[in-house]
């Protein structure tokens, strides 16, 4: 509970203002509330209590925050913070070098290295509670065989990916709990071993490999990783077709369990091991009608015993015993799951030299700006 409360799962809001914007819920709504408690309005409206208030939000364009002079604590140092949507890493770097932006947050390795060598700029980084993985849909009979799942873990060139595609922005990490979390297991047993993979594929009945598809967002570093994986799979006779798409396309297909393979990321919702265990090792109802649509469910991995153990870990009050349960769960995922976990993200940022106080946090909602200043 305390770990959950470190995240923005709940916030103090102005009840009267929110309810003024509540709207009736459609009869088909599964929750059958009388109203939506202002949820729709809050997507762009503001009724909060933090150091900044929302002044403007235009999707895929800009978010403008303004200092909240009624904030109960220490006042924010900046009067206004503007987030601009800039998709390309190179565009962010150029804007940073020109002084058009003060912070660039999504830099690829080449751009991050260039920023680090610029005397007018500085960099900062922090390990993120986010892991990148490839998943194998167990509805596909070829991918459902244990030997195939294991073979694919030997067909990732982890060393090359670590040295190039994620240099400076990630660290090879093969377990589902990121470093820094209770019970995290720091073990990376898999290396690229084509001979071993071929042996496993032959044992599964595929001495000549087979064909399969993978849905990939058209962004880096996942595009580069998928192309590397395509090449190493080919060495074992597996023909991989990459299906590129934007985030909405690939995620919609993935959530509907209509993929063969998918490469994606999972970031912790709150800094507790259950946030990741609940999605990688919990699947209480594997039917298409299942309502708990975890990553295990999305990949049709039917694991009733693991689901039971995941629930037990959540309720274990002894921290030492709880950590041991999570270590056991991670070992199972390493050895026998449809998840090929590749790396843990290192979040990076390039800064203008006059920006002070910016610290990157371990989760999506812990990159605070109230303590940032400009000289």
C-alpha cells in the first residue's frame, strides 16, 4: 500500500469543481455508475492541488503547465513549463543546441553522445523501472512449444544490442523486475548461441525453422532490435516478417491477442514488485472473455499455479519471504515463459547549461519539475 501511494494513482482534487463537469454514463458502461465523476473533463481540465496547474493541453502538440500560487507547499521555481511534442530524436537535439528548448528527453544513443560532447550542454540519466521484451503468443502452435520459447532466448544478440542500439539508454537485463525493486533478480543467463537454438528447434520438430510475424512500433530502439532479431533468427532458419505500425495500431492488435510476436516495453505503474509480477505472471482467466488483460493474458500464457503464487506474494507481510517469492517467479519466467526480456531502460536527458535541479525518477510520473530552475 505504501509503495502504491508513492505513485500518482490518486490525487487530491476539488470535488465540487470536478462534479460540476461530471456527465451521465452510457447504459452499456460496464461499471454502471450514475456519472463519470468528471473523468472525461479531467483529461484536459484541471482541479488539482499540486505545485503546477494545467493551462493547456493539445494532443500530440503541446502541454502547458502554470505555477499554482495556491499550492500549500514550497512554490515552484518556474512560472511556466511547456512540453512540446517532438517525435524525432534528431529534432530534439537540434532544438536543444539552438536554444529553442531547455531539455531534450527522448534522445537516441547517437544524439545523446553528441549532446554529451557539447560544452554548452549537459546530460543526466537514471535507471528507469521499465523493461523491454519480445513476447510469443501461445495461441500460435509453433511458438507454444517450450523448446521454441527457449530457442528464441538464445537467438537475441544481447551483446551487440547493448553495445550499439541501447548504448547509454539501456542495460541488458533479462528478468521482469528491474534493478532497484524488492526481489529483483540480476541474472542474465542467455547469450546468442545459434547452435544451441538450432538444437532446440530440431527437438521441437523444426530442423529447418518456420515462418512467423512480429508487430513492431516504428520507433527506435525497437525497430533496430527487431531487425537484429530478424537477422539472428534467420541464422537458425526462422523467417521473421516485421510488421511495422504506429503505437496505436500495434498495441490495439496486441491487446486483442491477434499477434504472433510483439516487441514492447513495460513500465512500472508504482514502485512495488507486484506492479510487474501482476502482469508477467498473473493470468486468472485465459479465455478470450477474460477481464484481467495482463501481459500473460495477451500472450495466452495459461499459468494457474503462477497466478496463485503471484497473489500470495502480494499478501506476504514478511519482506524477506516476499522477495524470495518474486525471485522464484522471475526464474520461472526466465526458463519457461513466452517472454524474451532484453533490457532495462536508462532514461536520459540533455540540458542547457542554465537549467538546474532536474532529476529523473524511476517511473513515468517521477520526473518532477517543481524544483527545476533556470539561471
